[in-house]
């Protein structure tokens, strides 16, 4: 057997004075007996502090023995009917298995997962029966309920439970992973298809949180828990009685998002947060830590980050073995057994485990003498023992001052026998032969005939059966069913556009950047009595860069403990101010954290029934490219809010270079169906876009979010032309026409004509180019494109003879040159809707960025005025 020393069991050196050591042990035992464990802990803490003196340089061993944190005598009495709950769990296991296997018998390509839910079923069921509170609107017991993040590969088990509850039909289960072929997908009466993983966008009345992309669920759970504190501290909504539960996989903990915010949860003392990590020791291809122990590793990681750790390792059957083990042989054996070997134990039978594990020495062999091979095979790991699970959940729910993680030891494919339990291939197991199905039936004592088993019949007891009455009663106690997503939310009035953005609409040549225009609008919106409290400004660590420092005093930076220090700049008008009721979420250097915060606020309308309006502003390069998967998950969750990509484009942020210059965010944004992306050049355009977006999200309550790019370049801002607001929203409008005059050499007036299109910062270069061409005798019409993606979408969906952009271009003539600060694929997206008889040339910033001035960068990429003029002349020639 492959063995490895445990991190918490260092190699012992020879004891030079065994008698003295015995006296120390006896003294501690005496204190424990006479004064109790609290006094013993006090003395040990005192000795530990002395031991850390540099003269001694002692460091405690990391981790604890591979046993349960909660001892048998500390367990509360199990409050439910254990036999009943185990029967229900077995029925749900069967229906989940049958659903996946049936789908793959019919269509071998559909996939699906059985083994993950098989390992987590008891973890879920204990939560469902005793801890997961649902939203309830009954008079006298109104509650918003808990938030539960479900391990995505366990979705079949969640569907199977919903089937027993009567929320899904057997026909629904029959369309697992068949969303397009289900009758409901085509507008007919009948079953609907069930999506593969938790997807709120596809099942908007069922799933709350998308967790299918590994790592997104854990970080989202942390920031949702923190946002609930934010709502409470700002007295917008009382979330004090609610918890966030997350059931995740041990392999998932390798994702950086899973680990990135652990210290935030501890620093904020989020005792409303409980994670259950299903440690079935196996990921897709093999062991999570074949040559180590993932539970030990995670214990050290979470404890070091400041979490309360509960190890749920062994089931009740092991209690007697530990009680008889007076020499510590079991703990020593576990300390020297790595997960790869533990996985082998899971896949083998009782005889193998007797010979291989308990046969290591006489002390271990003596512990199981008198036990049959079947009894050894039946020894449960902690995550399969509902009594132990309940004890861990109860301790987690009662713990105060820290977030809690429960490390639950399970077997992947539990109960699947030779077909998959503990096997390397079990993750993708989705087919069973008749022998395996019968064995599964017998293992869980299911009330199914052989014919029902082999035909993979779904099973639901009668509504008046004891099982169904118990299941319904337990959920009624906790408020109702979950997961369930709600969309009922009161509208939030949006102030008149002129009340907060008149300076932008009537700019009259005043110089400013669009970033500063946005910050000024934001400051005005925060003052609105109705909308202001619902606005959530979010920054990663760039508030001063974006000119938002004036908001520090106006609304404050949220801190769960207020401000315990006098800031260095306390005398400044722009001094840093933290407050418990602060409104700004300043997340530090963590785009992943800031985006998770934004998602929590952007989905508050459905999660909490309270509409909030988040504005997250960041360097645009660190958005879709850096946390694009989280943005996609937010889209899945039907987020509503604004993402502001500041210092956008590849040439706007002069000097910063390759990794700070964004040339692709609008390309990626266009791939997300419910994301509306805009690249305004002027503050007036920006004002119209923000106003329209707020009304769409807060008043019309559409499930869309906006991505708007901003520039830090100061230039003269024109007033917004009258009557173009609707065209700004549709994607573009005619900005101005420049009539060609006699060329600079004094010759006759030229008759050439070109059309120039531009967006964002490059629109200024387009305007300069038009003016230069006019001086050379060539007429030029300039169109300000506020959204390439909206123009393209309208063109694709257009049922009229001509799309909007085609009709818009009828107002001009000649070849068309389009220039942006993004890769050419962005303006290329509308090529199909350009009038066929006209040439269309696109200019963009393809390639890597460089460090230099704006002028040098624009010349290098060929998007400055001179390059646009050259391109126009070439097209005319």
C-alpha cells in the first residue's frame, strides 16, 4: 500500500526523558478532569505563546487527525425519522440514475452524471429536510429564505427530488438534456426539457444560481453572503436570519476563483455562510490528490484563511471502533493512507479492506475481529451518515464570527457497486446493464420489481403515503420548495434625464472625458431620493484613477466595521471614508471579486425581491478578457446592471502597453445575447444610453445588462443633436456632413463624396479626417456609431426590407470607411447590411498593443485622421 506521512504527524524523535514526558501528559489529563476542557485550552494557549518565543522557535503541527471534528458525545439528537429520510434518499437516487441512463439509452450522446449525486445525496437530503429554508409568503411566517448553491453535476438529484415533490412530472424527467425536442420548447402543451446544469436563463422559475462553470459558484456564494450584510447594514433589507449554503466538489477547489475570496469571507466574519465540500476524493480522470489527502490540505487552507473547519470523515459505524482503539492505531493508519489508496478501498469489497487496511498490524486486525466482510464493507464515510451530517450542519448553523466549511468524506458513485463506486471512470458513468441495476435496487432496498428496474421506470409513492407526507411536511416547516427563482419585484422610478445629465446633453464644447461625464452623472443619481439608495457603485481599486474620490465623502465606502482609523488624508475634501452604511463597494485588486459583487447586486431583484442598480467601473482590458466566464454566468443568472469599461480601446490609454490596452471587449460582449454593448464618443450619447438602460432594467424590468466603454481622454464635448436619442440607442446616427470646398491648391471644387463611420475615441479622428477631406474638396458625412453589436443584431433580426443601418446609410453617398479603437472584426460585424453597391473598408487595432502616446499609437494602428484620409482617397481612386 502506498503510504505517506501526514502533515500533522511529523516523524517523532527519540524521547530523552520519557518519565518527564509522562508527567506532563498526566498533568494535562488531571487539569482536564478537574477543571474541564476550557481550562485545558487556556493552559495550552499559554504554552503555545511561550513556545513561539524566538529562543524556542516552536511551530505547531498543521492540521488535525483524520477523524471527525464533532465527537460522538457532542452530537445533538437527530430530530427526524432517520429510516424515512434514508428511504426517501434512496428513491431520489434511483430516479436520478434512471433519468440519466434512460436519456443515454435513447440518445447515447446526451451525457449526464450519476456518480457526483450518488456521493452527495445524503448531504443534500439532510439540508433539504432540516436546514435549507425557502422563501415563504404565507401570512404570519413571511421569510426570504436561504440561498443554496448546488454542485452542478448533482443536478439530476435536484430534479429527482422536485419530481417527488410534484414540481416536475415523469414526462419532464424524460426530457432531461433535451430542451429543444421537448413539447414545451415548441409552444405546445406538455413536458419541458431539463437543462444539464443549473441554468437560470433556461429554467427561470427553477434555478437561482448558475454553478456549472467550476469555481464560479464558490466565489459567488461568498459575495452574495457579503451583499446580504451590505443590504442589512444599509437598512435596505433585513437579511440577519438568512444563510448562504454552498455544496461544492473537492476537485473544484483547485479553481482559483474557489480560493480567491476565502480571506474576505473570514475578514467580514460572514457567519451567514456555510460551505459543504463534497470530498469524494475523485475528479474526472482520477484522484483529486492521489499521493496526498485533500481533506487535510483543505483543512489547512481554510483554517489558515480564518474559516471554522468541521471535518466530517467517518460515519457512526466507526464510533465503536474508535472507542475500542486504546492505542490510536486507527488514527495512525489513516494518517498514513493517501487518497489514491482510499479510493481503492472504496472500489473494493469488505474482504479486501479487511486484508489490506485492517491487516496492516495486529492492533487494527483486533478492532474488526468478529465483524463480517459485509459489515466491514458497510462502514460508512461521514458524508453518507445523516446523523453525522446533521450534527455538522447544526454546528455550522450555530457558529458565530466566522464562515464555516464542512469537509465531508464520501465515496464517488456511492452505491453503484461494481458499475462505478470509487472507480477511475465513475465520473462519466451513464450506462448500466441489468445486473448492475438489480444490484442498485437491492443495495438501497427499493420497492421496485425486476421489470420496473430493467425498464428504468420512475417511482413516486402515492401522495398520501407516509414517505410523501413526511417529505412535504419537512419542506413546509422550512418554508416551501427550492430551488425556486422569483422575479416579482417593485419598479424603481428613474429621474428625468435632464435632472442629472443636462451638463452632458448641452455640453456646448466643454472639455471633459466620458469617464468624468459618467462620474458626474453617477454622483447626481446618488442624490436622487428614490433611485439613489438603490445605486451600488463598485470599483476594484481604481476609484481615484476614475475621478470618483469625491464620492468617498458623499456616500462612503462600505465596511462592515466602520472606520477604525484616522485616514492619512482626513483633512482633504476627497479623504478616504469607510462606513458601515457606506454605499461604494471597493473590492481591492480583485476583478473576480468585484464582478462577483456586481452579480450579487445585479440579481438582487430576483434573489431578494429588491431591485438594486450596480455600476462596476474598471479598466476595460480587465473585464471580458479577465473575468469573462463570470460575466457569462451573470448573463445566465439574468443580471441587470451596468459594466463600465473605462480607459477603453487600444490607443486611449497611452503609455500603459500591451496588457492594459483593450481591443477586443466589444467583440466578446457581442457574443452574450442579453448584454447590450455601447461605445459612445460623447457624454451626451452616454447620458442617453444610461437613461435608457435604467428604464429598461428598473421600470420595464427586462433581463438585460449594459456594457458601456468610457475614455480618459479630455476633449471638447458637443451638445447632443436634437432628435437623435432613439438612434443613439439603436446603434448610430448622422453626426454631421462636411461639404467639400475648393481644394487647398485653389483648384475647382471637387465632387467626390465619402462616408465615414466611427465610435468611441476614434470618432474624433474620423471627424478630423472629414474636415481634412472637405478642405481637399471631398464631401464627407460622419456617422457616430454608438453600438456595432446592436446594429448587427437589428440587421440579423430585421423583418423589414432594409435594416436600420442600411436605411441610415441612405443619407450619405460614396465609399464607406469605418474606424474603431478595436479589432477590425467589430466594425466588420455589420458588413452584411452595407448597401451592396458601396465599398466598405474597416480600420481597426488588430494585433498587440504598445507603450507610446495616443498619437503614435493611432498612427501605428492606422486609425488616426491621416490614415483615415489616406484610406478614403484610396477608395475614391
